[in-house]
């Protein structure tokens, strides 16, 4: 096969593979981590960690549309000592992602739900790349469904800090999740869809060239 043709086919195949790798994924306990941050106010975690439960309960929803049922093994319940206090969570995605949707499962009662969430997004170098503040809705009755926050940014996010607070000191919720795509490095241009059709043609042309040389 002609070297230039082989190189073109290789580049096209590599780009296609990169596009497949950049498909949207749901980020939860299977592919990211979470921990309680040092910015957490003085307070009590009540029964959050009873029975060997860990803070991983924050990210254990299996999908963005999963229903969460409120019980002692599924929810997170923090009570700050003073109004204005809250729970800080630190998320690590492991690599950079472009977040398209943030999902939040709130508690169903105004007495204990999360009233305010402040998110801060950082890239792999811990440089801030975005913020989001929200007053989430109450969770749905029965099976709690996520409230979705759809946005085109932030891009290149590896670390997320979330500060959750309640007007009456209570912070009770079920889950947080993210839908995102692996970030494409700067300078790397995605291949047009039509290039998928070019690869077999390039390889076929190379084979035809070899046959002609043999016949000659």
C-alpha cells in the first residue's frame, strides 16, 4: 500500500476512534469519586453513615433517570450548627470532561431539603472554569427523580466542588450525577462523518495499486 494512502487511512481511523470515545457517559460511583470537603461547616451527619454506609451514597444512582427511594441507606443528611453552614463535597472525575447535564435528586420535604447548591468547576490544573448556583426544586413524591440542569459548559472539567446548604440548617438529599463527554484536547479537530466512508476507499485503492504493480 502506498505510504501516503496508509497514513491517510490511519489518521482517519484514529480520528473516528476518538469520536467514538467522546460519546456522552453518565458519571457516577463507577467512574468518579467523591469526598467530604474541608469547607464543611461544624455540624452533624446524623444517620448518614450508619451501617457502614459511606459518602459514596452521593453518587450511586445507576443512571440519570433512575428513581431514588428515601431511606436510611440511600440518603445524605447533614445538619449545620448555624444558619449559613452547609456540606462541602469534592468530586474528582479522573480526567477532563465537558459537562452537558448535571442531575440532582433532592429530598421531598421543605423541612429538610437542600435549599441552595453552589457548584465550582475546575480543570485538571485546578484552574476554575465555571460556576453554577441553584435553588433546587423539592424531590418528587414516591420515587424521587433527578432535576436536570442542561448547559453547554463548563468544558474541560476534572474537579467539582459543591456546597449544599439549607435555610433551616438542614441538608437532606439523595444523589448527584453528571452526564458528560471526554474533553477533546485543544488543537485536535474531530473528523467529519463522511470520513468514515473514506477509510474503506483508501484501503481499497491501496490494494488495487498493489495488484497493478504485481501484474506489471
